């Protein structure tokens, strides 16, 4: 009896303690369904609100807003509520008590509730998160990166720190949402190496995610847009996910994806048809300015005439309700569809004129261009637009902004441009890239044609501005008289502007100073010629003569740079063999003193030229050297490490194929498989054309394979098998083009084993390679050394190699399908038949 009473007493105490320990404030917050209820709980419990209560309340306020359509959100009302200030003060005072996840969540919610980025609360939250950055879980790191992007801190050191963490922990990310959010946030900071790794990882995670979460592929496409990289396989994978979700998408999401596709110039027929159908279904329900603007921008360019007229009629009815940016979006869409609805155009123009002070420089440029191309007849508005453009231009210090404003100003009719504006353009022109320089040149040329004073004043301001584009470079080249100084000046110069505007003048200048080529400056000149990929026989003959004559004076370590253009650019002359021989003799006694990675690079350059000095090869592939190389690579920059490992693999392959007597083992299987997984190569338009026409030439697509991996991991663009009568043999597996996770085009059933099946007697395997511009010297159709080495190797592997230069395939002579077919027939059958006869 006493035991039973004791047990009952204990239970009552436990139940009482459980009731007392219940967090009643948190329970009240959890059942709130509107913002006023949240604020009521906060107001009644100010004194006992914990950090958990504050976090929950702030998160609840944003969640309630998030669940509503954009037009029904009341964020400004929330911000103006007295208890919202209470939450802000309490949050700022309790930052130190927040755990890592809570810290980032609170920051995210406050920013979504439009708390100013310069507010002390936001700044302290950001500072605290920065201190904890290295320990944040990837989910919180992803959300924090979004917060920084919201504050326009994409280029900040803090975002750079996040990019570095992403680089180090990329392989640990298993959620597409986390990865894609990070990708869009750090897109302005990723290196090519990290870009490729992100693309590969994103490709993998898209295969494992719930396909209904279409925001993940949307962020992938946004990332590709941000880095201006149209990665076709990944885009197509994202597109497949979008296609599954279009029936449930709203106009806003569809409009975003359509805009991203336009920026990337990615078109997909199935996507556009599905989008058109879905948007047409949404016409009746899109009656508010926000959703209708999104619908109009996405649907108008692809809608039928009757639907377009209906959209324009609705736009006219809603025009007075549009805000500044909605009116801008409608104007740009009207330009795209070349609308001639004068009533709508005038109405939109009046809304724009009323909101002109709201627009930023790039907005004014876009709206001016749209209205001008739409032939809007509103002189007063264009006068205001021109004045606004000039005002922005005079104040702007951003090159791309100056160029955009300048280009749009040149559209407007005006006899001449103010000298102060020309001075502004002149001040930034040297900072512009090639595209901006070309744009500016077009604008200046248009002003010249329209300014009547140009014919009377020579040289005019316009001419001087155009001359600024290349005057300094040309003057320096034309007045240069010392080769050493010129080589120092062009040591690091590169880019399209130099290549298109100054490279020819540079080569003329170098030839003018050929008598100054000396054994001391040959290495620098060699590196320069290799870097600009420019073959100049007179210069290279002179360099070879100097090296042969003064080889004993040349330091052995410079032989790599000296030989590089001869090897890479595939230059062959009467002196070439002697040049290689003297350089090999010069460097061989000093093999042990070479930096390990430099010896690998040197040996690769020699291998490209078909030289395999046995002493160098045996040194490199000794166990001791490879151990030393591994140790050294741990201390080198990643880019150099990647390059050296790639060259070691290619050298290993070359030695195994061309010098089997050295008995060097092939030990790069795993490395090559890793490269294949990380690769992001895609099938070009020309390759797709060749593939399709090859199928017709060979009597069926099942007679040709694409992206075939050979032994030693060469990837052949196209492969076919011809019997002894030059008739194509079919492959046993079906020929269906797929894209692998690495971005490589491949046949789903192909593998290394079945590719190397024994051929019938007399049959031959044919490799068809499309040679793009990278395989040739820039100033000629001279093929480069690495392409010839690849051809040698494929022939050793048993292939007959057919090469299709890009300048032949894309020539005017091959502008029809029949011409392409005849070209391929000649390459495949006539040339191969001639080779057999000669054999």
C-alpha cells in the first residue's frame, strides 16, 4: 500500500515538472497563423523571450509571407509594426547565444523581410557568421552565401572564402539544393577548374534528386548564364527536368527559365511548345500586374497572333497599374515582337516617362533602345531620355556602363555629341574589352556619319577617339628599336584585342628586328610565339640558326622554351633535325638538375615532335624520379600540378605506343578514368552534322559510333568499320546518342571491350576526327604538332585516320547537305582506297 502511494506521488511530481518545463511561449508561436498573432505573443512575453523564441518568431514572420503570392505579401506592414523592432533589438542582443544554424537562419529571414543591409543587426550577424565560417555546415554555408549575394557582396573576400571552402568540400555535398545555391552565389569567383568540377557534381546530383524540385536545375542554368558557359549536356539534362514540371509551373518561374535560356542562346523545341501551352492556359488567371507582366514577357514572343492581340489588349487595360520595372519589361517585350500597337506603345511610354527618375543607367539604356526601335513618336520623352543618358554618362566610371550608354545615345537623332561626353568615353576606353571596344567603334562611326561638321573638321574628335583604340600599341610597335625591350613589353600580353588589332603589326616589327635575335632572347621569343600560336617561318629559321650556332652558350634549362614553338606549332625545315639534336645533346648531361615537372614538360614537347631520347625517358619513368615528382607536385600551384600530371600521362602513352622497346609500363588507367568523369566536353554543332551525315553515307546510323574511347584513352570523334571492299559493317549494339555525367557524348552500349572486338579479315577500323580551329596555327591552316602525334598513335592502334578540318567543313563549297555527303564519301572511300593501294 505504501509502495503504491509512493509511486503515485512520484508520477504526480513528474507530471507537474513536465507541465512546468513546457515552453508555453514556443507553443503559442507554433500555432500562429497570421503575423498579428506572432506580434501579440512577442508583445505579451517581451521579458521572457529567449533566443529560441526570437529565432522562431522571425522565421515564422518570413514563412507566413513566403506562403503568399507576391502581390499579397505585406512585408512593409510587418517592418513597420512596433513588435518587429522589438524582435530586431532582441536578436541583436542575443547573437552570441545563437548556434550556427540559427545564426544564418535569422540573418536570412531578416534580409527576406527587407531589413537594410547597412542595419547594425545585419552587419553584426554577417560578422559573426564570418567568424564561424569554417565550421558552418554546408546547408548553412549555402544559405549564408545567398545572404551575401542579396547584399551585392558577390566579389567580396568573404565570398572568396566561401568559394575556397566549396572547392575543398565539393565532393561531400550530396544535396542538389545546397550545391546549386552555392553555385549561383559564387559564380563570379569560380576558376575554370572549379567550374568544371561544379558542373560534373551538379550533373551527378541532378540524377539523384526529386525531379519535382525544378528550382535546382533552374539554379544550374542560372550559374551557366552567370559564367557565360553554354554547357550543352548539362543544359539538356536541366531541360528534361523542366519539361516534367511545366504543367505545374506558374508564369513567374517559366519567365525566369525562358530568360535564362535566351541569355545562353539555348533553344529546345519541346520546351518551347510545352511552355507555350502552359502559358496559354494561364492567360485567363493572370490578371494582376505582377503575374501578367511575367506572362506577357514569356508568352508574347511565341504566341499566335490572336493570343498576342489578346495579351496586348490586356496590357493596355493594366498599363496604368504597372510600376516602373513592369513597364520596362513590357516595352522590351514589345520590341522583341516588333509590336505595332500604337495605343499600347504610347500608354507604356507615358508610364515610363512618369517613372523616369526611378530608373538606373542600364534601365534607361534598355528602355531608350526599345522605344527607339519601336519607332515611338514622343519627341518630349526622347529629349528627356537623351538628357538622362548624357547625365549618367558624364558621371559613370564603369566601362561597360559607359559603352552601353554610348551605344544607345548613338541611336538617337542628334547632329553631334558634346565634347565632354566624348572625353568621358575616351577616359575609359583603355579599360574596355574587345566586345566593348567594337561596340564603341560602331557608335563613334555612326556619329561621324550623322555629324555635318565631320566633313569640315579633319581630324575630328571622332577620328581621334577611334584611333585611341590602337594608337598607343601601334606607335610603340612602329617605334620599337630594341628587341629585348619589346619582348619584355609583350611578355604577358594576350587577348582577342591584341590578336585582332596588333598581332600582325607585332610580327612585322619582330621581323624588322630579326638581326637582334640572340641566344639570350631566343627563349623569350619562343615562348611568345607559342603563346600567341603564330607560325612565322622567317623568325623561326633565324632562331634555329642562332641556337645551332650558340648552343654551348645556352643554359640547358632554357632548351624547353627554345624548342616549344618548333614542337607545338609543328615547324619543320632543313635545320629542324639539327636543332633538336643539338638541344638534346646540350640538356642530356644535365638531366638530374632539371626540375622534375620541367623535365616532364620537356620530354612531352620532344615526344610531340617524335623525339624520344632514351636517357631522358628512362630517367622520368624510374621509380625514384616519379617519387620525387610526386613530392614536388605537392608544393606547386594546382594549375601547374594538373598540367604536369596530364603531360606525364600523355608522355607515358606516347612512349608505350611509339617506343615499346623501352618496356615502360602504362600506369594511367585510373587517372584517365578520373579525367573522363571530370570532363565536360560536348558535341559541337559541326560534329552533330557530321554524325548525322556519316550515318547517311554509311547506310545507317548503326554503322557509326561517336566519342569512342580507345586503348590508352584517346577519344575518337567518330568511328566506323569498313570491310575489305570498303563497305561499312554494322555495330551489334543500337546506336543511340546519350550524354554521360562527364558531359561527353557516347553511345549508351559502347565500351572499351566491345570496341576492340576482333575485326573480320581485311576489315579496317576508321577514326574520323573533326579538327577545330584549335588544332591549327592561328595565322594559317598549318596543323599543330599534337594533332599529328595523335594521328600517329591512332594509326599504331590500328586505325585509318580521316581528318576533317573545320575550314573545309565550314567552307562555302560545302554549304549544302549533298556537298557534305560527297566530301565525306571522298574522305572515307577514295582516300582510303588510295592508301590501301599505296600500302
